């Protein structure tokens, strides 16, 4: 039987060769390859007056950003409940409290009206999430941030390669965090990156990502290390290794092809699924989006049945995400109606670059079959 995975990375001989080259160097830690990856990202995203800091995961990127902003105990960070738990963990890891916000029904992005309602004297930052790679709605978020003097840390884990206005995500905004984990738009094995034009923060992040050792990043880039160093802040072991950077550099070159493939698959899904009753499309157009996940909403309590039917036909599906404000550790004493309803309806269908149009046709046929049998 056909088996279609929900998501997977796509690597070949090129990534293997790049990793072997690093192994041959016999230096596997953070070194010149990481610097090159940061430069490559800067060029690819056409960043002006902004820097890239690579770390070992998207979660570390978020945590490091909050940490160098001085956000910690007794501070509050506003975050949409409909996100990967990593966004929440990054906030609580620095000692701050994630304040759960609702999303908008039409695109499942953070609802700025709900955000504004939850601002207190303890609020220090807003962490919007580019859900399903959609970077829309940032203008409203930045308007609020400006009004209340808050920082913005964008969780752009889904949206590497997406376009906002005429430029890539990362080319504007306060602090933008990407993930390069195994199933994201590009991967470095595990990894992440932070982009900002705040050069003071860049210096702090470069030190903090490797145990707070001052200026150690620069030294390691030229194969040296610091022995007599000072430490002035809390640091972390969040740096990226040259092995990861080598994978990331190859993947970055493939991104334009990956993006095209992902867009084509989503466009085909959208075209085929438009007229199925009980199915609502999330993103009707993916022109400016480099889609990480393909999310639909399944109406009238059909989700559970559909998941089982597809699973029996060899089709993996996912749920991005269950509401975080309902988890024991992050439980709120208030409700978020849009999030709660959406999280019961959303379903993620397979999307990765090793799929083809025929796979989408097969999946849609099976969805149609399910609804023929279960009206
Ligand atoms: C993947 C992801 C992260 C975390 O990235 P990792 O590299 O897996 O640590 C954070 N937020 C969202 C929305 C994600 O999808």
C-alpha cells in the first residue's frame, strides 16, 4: 500500500558531501562554516543593516532573543495559544510568563485586538507566530508594540522563504527567529537563526550563545579560542556546529526549488479541495508564502473519522496545534474561543518536497471517498 508521510526532510549526496568535508577538517564545533552560513543567509534574504546569528534550534533562537532583551522573572510575553509548545517553553525558560492570546478565525494568526486587551505593566514583548508560513498582520502587531513600548520577537519558524511586501521575511521587523529543524522549509539537521538590526543585541547573542564568553564567536571563526576570558551575563550552550551549518548551506541553495515545489503542491491541494463540503481551506493563495504545512479545517465533527480513514490508507496527518493554554503547565483561567474551536477542526495534510502531484491526487481521492461514505 502507498505510504505518504506528513513531513520529511529532503537531502541527498550534496549534503553528505558537505558533512564529510567538515568531518575531514576534524573540527566539528562552531567555526568558519557557521560564519559562512550566516553570510549566505544574509545574502539570500537580501538583508541590509541586519545581522544573522545561528544557533542550535529554533527554540534556542527564541529563548536567546528573550534572554538578551533582559526578559525574565515576573515579566510577561504575549503569544498566540495556537503554536508549537516551543514558543511557550522558550518564554518560560527565561523565567517569564507566556500570556496566551487568541487568533483570528480567517487565518489563525494572532488577534491584535485580543493582544491589546492582555497588556499589563508586566508585559515586555509580543511573540507573534507566522502560522502556516503566513507573515501577515505584522503591521497591527508593531502598531501595538510601539504604542506600549514593547519588543517584538517573531516566531518565524514556519516562514523561512516567505515574502512580506516585496521582501523576504527577516528583512524587516524587530527580532525574527527561524527554525531549521529536520522538517522545516530548509534544515541544518537541527538549527535556528535570529535576525535583527539591533547590533547591540547581536553582540550579546553572539556571546550568550556560547556560555557568555566574550567575543569567543569571532575567535572560533578563525580557528582560535579564548583562554583568558571574562563573562558578564548568563550564557547558554546554543551555538550551531560546523556540521549543521554545512547541511544548512546546501539546503539554502535548494530553497528556491523547494519553495516552488511546496507552492505547487499546495495550489493543487487548494484547487482539488475547494468544492468538498465540510472542508475549509486555510490559505487560498500561496503566492507569497513558502508553505511549511498544509492546513485545512474539517467541519461538523468529521476530523476524527477522517484522520482514521486516511491513516488506514497509508496517509499520515497531523494537528498543528492543540491549544497551549489548555496544557497543565500553561493553563489559563480564561477561554480563547477561536483557538479552542479551531484546534478541534484543523488538520494538516502531507506536504514535503519529495511528494508529487499524484500523491496530492491520491490524498484528495481518499478524502472524497471518506465523505461519500460518511454523510
Ligand atoms: C519548529 C518550531 C519551533 C521550534 O523550532 P525547533 O528548531 O524545533 O526548536 C518554534 N515555533 C514553531 C511555530 C515551530 O514550528
